[in-house]
C-alpha cells in the first residue's frame, strides 16, 4: 500500500512538473513556398526545413516574453499605499491602469533584442478595486475588470487600434482577484507631521485572468544561410517582406504573497516598498502566420536564377507557452494623500532578470 502511494505521488509530481515548468508544451511550424515561375529551381532545391526551424525559433523567442507579460499584468490591480485600511466599516474604492512589460531591450538600439526577431511583450491591465477593513489588523482587497473591442466600439466610434508594431484586430479580457492583508507591525510616529513609519503588512492573494487578442501588421524577416542547390549546396541569405497575423488565447491563475513596509512623509506622501513572490499556472496558445514575398541579394543565386526573386511564402506557427512558474518581485510605490482622495503609482520588478517590470497608476477614495 505504501509503495503504491509512492508510485502515485511520483506520477503526480511528474505530471505537475510537465504541466507547470515546461515553457512550450507543443510547437509546430509549416511553410508553403511557391517558387517564382521565372526561377529554374524546384522545391527540392530549397532547405525548407531550415526555414521552418528559424521561424519556430522566432516564435519560441517571443513566446516566453508574452507569457511573462501576462503573468506580471495579472499581479496588478491593488494600488493601495496604506498598511491598513482600518477596522470595519472603513473601506476604499478606486480604479487603476497599468501594464506588464517584458523584453524592454527591444527599444534599445544597442541591445541584441532590438534586431534579433523578438518583440516586446506588453500586456495592459485595468481594474476597479475595492477594500474593506475587518478587525485585528486584517483587511481584504478585491478587483474586477472586463473589456472587449465590441464593448468599446459600442460606446466610442472610430477608435484607432493601430500602433507602430501592429494593429489590434479583436480582443477580449476579463480578470478578477482578491487578497487578504494583515498589518503585522503597526504604525509608529517618529517626527509628528514630518515622518511616520506606516507599518509592515503581509498579504496573500489569488488572481485569475482570461483573454484573447488578435492583431495584424507588416512583417520583415531575414532567413540566414538557407541551403539552396545551385549545382552545389550553397548558403543563401533571404529576405521576407509581407504581412503577419497573430492570435493569442490565454488563461492564468496566480497566487502571490507580499511583505510591504510603509512610510509617511509630511502626511502628503506615502512611500512603500517590499518583496513578493508569485506562483503561476496557465497556458498561452499562440498562432502566428505570415504571407509575402521572398527575395535575396545573394549573387550566386541571382546568377543561377536570373533574378533576385525567389517566390511567395506562406507560414503558420502554432505553439503553447507557459509563464515562469515562480516570479519573485520587488515592489516600490508612491501615494499622494489629499484628505480621503489617494493618487498612486506603483511598479514591480521581476527579480529573476531585473528588467521585466509592471507599472500601474490609480486613484481611490479611502474612508
């Protein structure tokens, strides 16, 4: 009986590890190349397998960025800069807006990420949040959010969804969550009206997010050293110029714990900082396709084919990615107190790489 229990435990652990820790559960890329009629070559002369591998590598390069952007966004929604709301019936109500951001090196021209086929992972997060004081230093916070393209278009016509990177085609996002906080070390005044220690608060929360996004855009991609039979195997660099389409479907559940210290300066400002850790379970289905023209500046190819054109190319890549199962974070926030009105800005940094961040701004009323 004991041996059977151990076997079942091992099986369960193996399943759990495969479910949570593998970044890509499945990966598949398919290419269709229609050779230009003027080119005296056949499909057998082109290394299509190498092209598929390079596209797959690009998808695998971006997949984890997208997954972790959603995980960071899922932590947002609770911009509260006080260690304790107060005992019942004290409460707070507010709204917040922010984003989880990964692969920010894309915007630095001196970094390889700006030119290696990767894209930034940016996931917006909006929420209405609320809190209620309980007793004995405990309070509870909650958040909720829902948005879709059809909902926005219903209330506001002619919305521009175009950015420098892509144009949003359709989207649906909803999220909810809550956390229980305990003010373990109470507020202490050092210098009245000048400086006060707001206390230390521990929290434990759960967050869920579901969504789907599709977008379109122009796409340029370089295939490096694809083998082409020009009488002898010859490495040929190729340039793809066309359009892409992408769709992402995801769901994620996050459990997070934090320990935050709070400080009040001149009453007007509250600064808080601390550390947290989040555990993530979820999946991200990514479908990425493109269609366009393929050409090359390779002189050996142009001599053999009589043109720099290769033909039209269609590709489709379908993958599933998972966020990092554990994200340790550093938290830093500033709140401005105007009697019962609070203005807040907050950020978290992923301590695994110290470059992925989320950031949010919010306003609330605390009574």
